[in-house]
C-alpha cells in the first residue's frame, strides 16, 4: 500500500463512529523503516475549513483495521 492510498481513506474512531478526517502525514522510524503513527489534521477553527492548530497523532498500534474506504482506529479521547 502506498502513502497516497492511505490519504484517500477516512479515519473513523471505533468508539463513537465519528470521522476524524483523512491521513495527512505519517511518522516512521528512520532506522527500521516501520510506521509509528498516522497523522490526521485536527478540527478547523474558522468556517469549518481554515486554521487548524492541532493534529491528531494516532499510533500504529491503535489502528484496528484498514479497509477499502476507511481506517478504523481505537482512541480513548476521540
């Protein structure tokens, strides 16, 4: 799977079925090449689309399933 394939998928929290957004970046270990986390932009502050101050960093261990359309994640405070 390529990075662009991940970006096309919606990230959904399993506990409340809320869509968190789409993958904007990944964090990986340079030495081992393993993906450590996916990063999703936080909620917009102005008119629902501008000025995103924070990001949601989802550890790779918290990903439950990567499907054809969504990435299902388990987070305590989604």
